[in-house]
C-alpha cells in the first residue's frame, strides 16, 4: 500500500514539473535560463519536501490503521476464545460418565496431577492463612479423607472388621486408603461405571499389596448387593453425576446395615427456594452441569430431606465445607503451571487441558460467590425394630 501511494505522489509531481517546464520549443535567453534554473531548484526542493511529507503522512496513517486493525483482531479473537470456552462440551448422557472417566483414566493427566484421589483436598484455616500453595496438593487429598472419616465417626478401633462400600470410587485411591486405615480384617468394595477405572484401581491395589480392596463396574442406582450388606457406605463426590438423586440415596440406605455408618461428600448448589436463581445463576449452573457431564446438582437441604424421607436413617449431620475445600480449584491449576510435564508431551490434549483449567476457575468462582456449596453428610441407619 505504501509503495503505490508513494509512486502516485512522485508521478503527480513529475507530471506537473514536466508540463510546466520541460516542453517549451522557444529558444530561451540567458536571463530566462537563469530564472528557470532557480525555479527548478525551488521545484526540486518542493518535490523533496512533498515526497517526505507524503511518506510521513502515509506511514502515520498506516501505523494508525494497523493499530486499529490489531486491536480489532485481538478483540474479535478474544471474543471467539471466550465464546469457545463458555460453550460446554461434555453434556450428560446415559453413557457420558463412563466414557469421560475412561478417557481421563487413559490419558493419565488427571492421575499425574491429582494422584490416586479424584476429589478435592482439605485446607485448615492456618494453611489458608499461610497460603494454600505452600501445602502439598496431594497431601491435601489425604487430609480430606482423614477429616471425612472423622466427620462420619469412622476409625480403626470401632470399624477394624467393617465391610465398606465406596460408591463412585474412581480408580480407587480412597478405597485403598480405607482398606489400609481400617486394617486387614476390613473389606472395601469400590464401584464405578468406568471399566478403565476398575482396571487401574485393581493394578494399583496389586502393586501396593492391598488385598482387601476390590473394584467392580456397577451402576450405583441399581446395585446388585442384597439389603443390609455393608457396615459403612462411603460416597465422595459421586452424587454430582447421578441423574436420579432420590434413587441414589435410597440405594445407599438400602444396602447399609442397621446401625451402619453413612458418610457422603458432594458438590451442591444453593437452595433456591428462598432466593430463586437469576439468569446469571442459571447460565453458570448450566455451564457447570454440561462441561463435566453432570445432569444437575441439588442443595444440601434437598439431600438432607431425601435421607430423612427414606425412613431408614437417624437424623443426619450436615455441613458446608466450602472454606475447607475451595483452595483445591485454583491449586489444581497452579500445579499444572508449575509442572507442565503431565500434559506437555500430549499435544492432542492441549485444548482439553485449557477447557478443564477454565472450568476449574469457573467452579472456584461459583463456590466463592455462594452459588455452589460443598455438602457433607453423616448419619447412622436405625436399628431394626424387634
């Protein structure tokens, strides 16, 4: 663009110069020659000044237009990326949970960063005050299991021979931890929809010589176990994926023995009966449902009501552990920033990792502003009436 404008300017000046001084057929006098010589010098000077001025104006105009174009392209690009990130990509279907967890297990990225435990970690007030990033990310998950055991009244002294069911066991980190914590007389069964998770969980149990932890593919809404089979029913972050929350609760209560212990941790949305969700709430929840294959969430209060409605359970203890767990979301992003080895050699997973990091941040914000809650539940099953 610059060269064309420059040439046109030169041509225009040259044509003017030619028409005014170059095509005279009258023999000039010496005075006229001197006059024309001075005029030529002036015109040459004006030509130079004109060309320089034209070039400066053209360059300035182009620079300004380039800045505008760059800013426009940046804005359009950013809007496109934001649109892409905000568009959920893994909506719930009848087979999506098994499919996605099979994929997460196969690519190994989740296990690399989260270790054997696919759940949030626990951070004490002192650790939050000191800075959550100073805590070992994996240790936070072990601390969570210890705190959840304490919340449910589970310990090796009382439950050393317990038959334990881990509902939604992932690749079995918690199942193996419970098996070791409660001792060799205990027996832990983990169930999941993902065949890859069962395979990986079994491999890790064998590698560690943990013989009292076993894994099987089973639908938590249609369990094969007889009534009153387990002394402890444990459910950590599996309710989020259940398309029928009532049936989920009913099945767990059914297989729990009278006097048995039930403990559950699950992501919940706030109760909207007092304060209905606005459009932003609904939009944010839709994204959280559909990006990580969740059918829907319910509130802590709604779960408490479902537990009570079974008629099998004593009054449930509940709590909201947002403060204790919220650091996990951003901590998960930072461990990937500090150590990219978990994904850097897997270029086909780059966009998926970007989407997951974005969802982690969206989760943090939803919990931080009170749209989401971290529900904790513990209850015992009523003894059979004589």
